[in-house]
C-alpha cells in the first residue's frame, strides 16, 4: 500500500490555496495531482491536513469455525492446509 504524502507537503499546499492560489496551480507546483482539493476539504472540515485511516476493518472470516479448526489440528497435527480447507468446505 502507498504511504500518505508528508504532513509538511500537505500543510504547504493548503496554505498556498488559502493564500489565494488555485488548487490546480498548487497541484501543478507541488506535483500532487488532485490531492490538493481533498486536503483542502479535509482542512476545512477538521482543521487538520493529517491523512485519514488507511485500509479498513476486515471481518474475521474463520472466527465462526475457530473451535472446529483448533480441534482438528489437535486431533491431526499433520493435517495439511488443503485438507483443512476441504473439510471446512464440506461443512458448509
């Protein structure tokens, strides 16, 4: 995943827009495409140019099967991942 651009760059770009320069001109000068528009919107809404949370929360897909998986591994330590996958598929 790509890292957010620096806080310093975001601040300088937003300050340039706040001082009257167009978003398009600032984006060209700092070579940040249309990000300046988003940064300015964030600044106006929150007072900060800090990046938002990246990524999302992923629901634990195997959690409902946890007890079954743990028991199968306890019973058969040499069980392969493919074998476990097949057993889980058969249960569904």
